[in-house]
């Protein structure tokens, strides 16, 4: 009976120990691929911001999942957000910069867009890749302002009407 | 009074106290030893994060960017300039006439690019010496007033 009590007390004393042990574990760091995907999503959003600043009426288009460098298969177009890239109009090829090409090849880019209220336009840039046999996705989003499309503005009540 | 072969409650508490004390000392040692091995210089994503933050801050005020050989020059209001350059495998940042600061070392190659006007976008790519390390590529929109 006393042995059982001793075992119980010793087990209970291990609970805070395990908690302290978990606290001292280093925080989970981003993997290299996740970090690189974040940089690519950052590129996409910055490009959208720069194009919007150059032409305030321009709005980014929604795109499906597309490669970000030219692949040897060649039947899938490179994402327009990666064309031109580093001076190459049609996108990056292996012959341009082999190491950069191979590091960017595993990633694909997709852009989703939504009209929101109050003249806002939401853009979400997704970068997808495979790691450890699992498909993973990193995304960054941004709100842009936009003039209301003609078709919608004709339906909305006139501003300032009594 | 304890009988031979049996454990008193005081011994159990003492045992629990000793285990917790040893565990805490071990956890503290682990915490400090892990903290000293993850210095920014050896952690590429942290170093890249520093480069990213630096470029992002400069792109906020810069109104113009000029690409030179192995260098990129941000210009802003009041003739402020900041130059990023790749020299001897290091990425340097230099403000006007000040001394250059090293942001990253151990580069095999790197370069800068800018989008065609009127789009104000600059891109940077960096390849580390070690082929197993990930390259760095991203872009920045200039948010300062147009010249």
C-alpha cells in the first residue's frame, strides 16, 4: 500500500517536470522550403502592389496553380507573376541560372481574388510545394482598394441620393 | 517510526523533491545550451529574415531604384541614398557616405533586377556557397514618392 502511494506521488511529481521539459524545447522553426515559399508569396504580393501603384485601375487576376519556372514538359504556362523574371521575359529556365531554377522548380503559384464591401479587393497569394511526401501551402494576403466595376456600380444606389 | 523494508512518507516527499530539483537543473542546462547553439550567424532563415527586413524598410521610403553592376541603389526624398552591393561574397548595405555594414557573408553569387517602368519593383537573388543551403529570391515594391 505504501509502495503504491510512493509510486503515485513520484508519478505526480513528474508532471510539472514534463511541462518544464516541453517549455525548454526550442520553438519549431520554419523549414527552408517553408521560408522560401514565404519569400515567393512575398514576391507575388509586392509585384501586385507595384503594378497597382503604377496603374491604380489595374486589379490582379485570379489564377490557377501554375509553375513559377519554365518546365521541360512545357505545356503549362509559367505564372504571370513570375514573368518576366530577372530579365527573362518568358520566365526562368535552367540555362539562365541553374541553381536558382532548381530551387524554385518545386513551387507553384496560385492567386485568389475577392471583391469585398467598401471598395476593397482581397488578394491571396498561395505558394504550394511538396515536403516529406505531403502537399503544403503558404499564403499571404493583402487588401487593395478598387473602383467599383461598371456592372456593379450601375446596380448600387447613387451616392448622395436623398 | 518506520519498519524495516517499508518507506516512510517523508522519504517519498524527499524523493519527489530530489527528482524535481534534478529535472529543473537539467531543463535549465538544456535551455541555456540550446540558446547558445542557435546563433543568428548559423541560422540561415534568421539571417535571411534580417536581409528581408532591411530591404523592406528601405523600399518603404525609396522612390527610385537604380541597378548597377552587383549593386542596387535606393534613392528617396532629400537625396537620401542607400546602396546594396555584393562584394567578395558578402552582401553589404551602405547609407550615403557612411561605412558599409555586412548583412550576409558566404555567397557564391547574387544579383539585383528592376521591373520595367512605370512599375517600381526591385528583385534580389542570392546563392550561398554551400549548395545545400537554400537560395534567397524575393522582390520589393517601392512605396516612396515618385521623383
